[in-house]
């Protein structure tokens, strides 16, 4: 096991040297209270939060997701981060299907439910591992590989014929998966309460609000109005726990994303 990780790290280092270094997300910065500037994707990937990206159609949800995926691919080897991809619109996430990081890819409702069941099994196995660990003063958290469940977009899965099954699995995972180092990153059209219940919204500690049609939609996503006044692209209102801030959202160069994907899928980077 340790040998495997060491080998993966070694591979990663040697691959990194040859990797393209597109500065895709240099502009993903935001000003947190206190004036510190941090990268948005760092919060998304390491913030210990389930993440929702909400906005109108064409507001740049998928584009931002690609920027975040690119940042993940720049920093994590497959042994460090796994991906479960739910792609009900069958367009955006397909490009990541063959990555060595990807453990499940689903593009229909049945596949999505099967993939969430898989995530549940992983979570339960990780909890069993935690149970074996010695009790300390801190609440135990799984320290192994992160698993990101990326969904573009949520709405089709919330209204399909098997929505009850999907929603109850989603709720179960949102409420319990964090301690197993399993995190959701979800794109969704401006979330109406009638489609995405408040109980589900509560689990998203990090919400990135892009351009929306109305103050009502902005309130559903973030608890405050404001997204209705954002330009179509380039700016977001971000809620991280109780804090609100604004962020700049640059465009993502999809050619650079493709370069990162072909880097990881090239034979020389496959970890045995
Ligand atoms: N930050 C941005 N700056 C400039 N153009 C952007 C930005 N984000 C997205 N776009 C453009 O807007 C269009 C719609 O983006 P997309 O990500 O598909 O939106 P959505 O997933 O919300 O429907 C695309 O053509 C994309 O290139
Ligand atoms: Mg989209």
C-alpha cells in the first residue's frame, strides 16, 4: 500500500516536470475579510465544504467547473483525488471520463443513482476504517484520498422519474460524507425552493452565485439579493459559511484543460 503511494508520488513528480503549466486560474482570486487574497479554487478543493455553483443558463457555471477541474488536475495525482462525475446533460464532464482519477462517470439518471450508491459504499468503508482507529480528543476524519462528486447539472436529476431515490441518497451523502473526505461540487441553475429544498441547500457551505435573473433566486442560493445585478460573466457573490464576499471569475481556456487531460491520460502517466 505504502509502496503504491510512494510510486504514485514519484510518477506524479516526474510527470509534473513534463506537464504543461497553463496559468488557467491565475485570476481566480477573491478578497476574504481581513484583506487576504486567496484563490477561489483552493477554497473549493480544500475548504472542507460541499460546493454549489448557481446561476442562470449561460452564466458560466460549467466554465467555472472546468477551471476548478483544471486546478484539481494540476495538484492531485489519482491516488490523492478521485472523481465521480455525474453529467446528465451529457456534454461537459465527458472530457474527464478517461482520466485515471475518474472512478465513476454517469450520464443518465440510473447511472447517477448507481454512482451515488458506489459513493455510499466508499463512505461506509471509510467509516469502518475510522472505527478501527484509536480514539483521540478530536473527531476522527478520514485522511486518505479525497473523493470529489462533480455534478453538472443538478436540476435534471432532481426532477427525473427516480427523483425520490436520488434525493434521499444525495441527502444522506451530503450529511455524512465530509468526514470520509468525500465532497460534492455541484453546478445548478438558480435553485428554486420548489426544486431544491432548503434542507439540501443547507449542506452547501460554499455557494458561488453567478448571474441570476432575480433577487428571489439570489436569496434562494445565498440568502441575500445581489446576483441579479452581476454582469453575465466575470463576477460572483460567494458565501462561505456565514461570510459573504465577491470574487472575480475569469474565463477558462478549454484548450489548456484538454492539455491537462491528455497529460494525465497519456501512457507515461498511468500509474500501475
Ligand atoms: N468568466 C467568463 N468570462 C467570459 N466568458 C465566459 C465566462 N464564463 C463563461 N463564459 C462564456 O459564456 C458561455 C456560457 O458559459 P457556460 O459555462 O456554458 O454557462 P452555463 O454552464 O452556466 O450554462 C460560454 O460561451 C463561455 O465561454
Ligand atoms: Mg453548463
